[in-house]
C-alpha cells in the first residue's frame, strides 16, 4: 500500500470516473499543500451528503473535504426512478450550488390537501362542501412551492457538480467512492474514519440513511404499523398540471406528486394491523383492483386515473437520534431522523441541516462551539417537524369516535384563515425560522 496513504494523504481507488483523470489512481503528497483549516469527511453521497460537500467546497475555501460512499463511482445513478419532492427553499439552495437539473423537473404550483368522505358532520359538509386546503404559489407570490423530480436526476446533477469542483481543486477535494466506512472513532480533537485505512479528520458528517426497515435502532423509534405503496399512475386527460394532492383516508394518507410527463408519483399509506385479520388491505389486490380503489380515494379533478405501475412496499416508522451532534460527528438527513412521509419534508429537513452546518463553519469560530450552536439552532425546526409527522401518522391508527371529523373540520378552518395558511405554507417552503 502506498506510504503516502498510510500517512493520511488523500487518495483514490482505480474506479475513478470523474471528468479529469478517469481510471487513474492519483495520490497527492501531504507536503504539496498547506495544512487545511478544517479536514471534513462526508459519509454518504446521496442528495444531502453531496449537497453538503459541494456547499463546503464553495464556501469553505480553506477546507479539505473528502466524500465517502460504498457505491463505485462508475455506477450510473441517473436512472434511479425514486421520486423526491423538494421545497422551494431546497430548490433555491441547489440552484445556487449550480446543481439543479435542467430536464425532468415538474414545479409544484399548488398543493391540495383534503379528506375522503365522510370527513365532517353531514350538516357541515352540506353547507360548506368537502373540507380541503388549497395552497397556491400565486397566492404566496412565489414562482413555485417546490418541485418534483427523480432521485437519479438530482444525485446525478449534484455528483457532476462535485466532480467538476474536485477536478479544479484536487489538492483539497477528494472522492472516495467504492470505499465503505467501517467505523468512526472519536480521537483527541477530531475523529478517526476507518475506510480500510484509518484517517484523522476534524469533523465527520454522516449522511447515509436508508429506509426505516433496514436501519439500526436509534434513540427514538416508533413502528407505526403502516406501510407505503409507491409507484406511478397516469393522470386523467385534462387533469391540472403541477398540482400535488394529499388525501386523508381512514387507512392513512395517500399522495399524488406531479411528474413532468403527465404522470404522477403515488405514495399510498395504509395500516397493517386492522385487527380483523387483514394485515394489509392493498397486498392482495392486483393492479386493476388497486387502480379501481385509488379512483375512489382521490378527488374528481385527478380521476379517473388511467393506469398504474407495479407498486413497491415500504414499512413506515419514526427512527430518530435525540441530537444531531455527538462530539465531532454530526448526523444529518435519514442518518439523523427517518420520518413518516405524510408531510413529505424529510429530505428538505436534511438539506436545511446541511446548509446551516456550512453556514456555521463559514463563520470560522471554534469548531466545538459551532457544533453546539448548530444543535441549538436546528432544534426548533427539527423537533417541530418530527412532532407534526408523528402526530399525524399516529392519528390514523386512533379508533376514537369523530377523529376523522376533527381532521376534516381542521382542514376547513385552516382554509378559512388565509394568514395562518400562508404562515404554514412558508414554513413548508423554507422551514421554521
């Protein structure tokens, strides 16, 4: 093994496939560059990890940044079809980073939240109609509320921007793909990252998450005994473009996120412990039956849905750390908290954590004080979202009489209070400030 790597100088494996030096094993001597002001390890090259690394590369010009990920760099991630919904604040940040895709993006122009009848007392429904909340970009004086795109598109754009930045600054930016991290150990004044070779860093940021069912248990964990069925549907001809729908049903929430090609991404959450022997009301249905049920769930503006792809099933739960910071290790994104998708805000929360971490590091204050401040500053946004999604997720399992009616009345009241509705819209777009 190269002696320079043994001393901790940044190196790469032979699978390097960046814009400069494909397939080359380039090792920079530690004597060739000045001692960096900060050695930062980013573990996980998903959207949150790559966005953090790219922002640090741009706004921390004296930092040495290494990105670790188990997947080989040569693996094409652009075709990953998983759907992401990004808030306006996330879109604007990625645009400033120069990592926003130019194709395959569908702006969200309106959000419609409603409840499947019966959702309110009959007299109320007769007088005021079906309870719903409509939030429109036009009413909030913004170009969009957010955007929908595939996981592959956003990761490919971020990765391309990171590799371009690395090619221009090889002395301080390093890609360690195909290099799984086996352990992170605290040491005096930093951490030791073991990825086959133990290296010391001032700070390690863990952004590897995974789905709820595959995660190790964190400090706060709740199995909602619900699952999400995800796939895509073809919207009815003439259905409004750019509208995201969330529908509350007695089994759980269902959402349609608009896609750029006239289809919509489906997230259909159902209970798996009905207590009547039916562990999952969707599992035994074929595609035609699932489509028929969905056409009874969503409002008339979206139906009839024309077709449906085969659906994939994911268990749902809350799995969260009590703190983001543990010594010189910070966890963000799904590594810090995995939430129920009822609000569609988990990724946006992770991106806000990443942006605020770089903001704190940019001030150049004492690192430990910066991390303590980050914990304190991020707590209101983080815990408000955890509490909200946990409350909504558990409310679908309550057998209390009138629980559905209470949700319906709440939606109607929110629609009738434009200032409160606008305040909630701003929080969903930009987080709690």
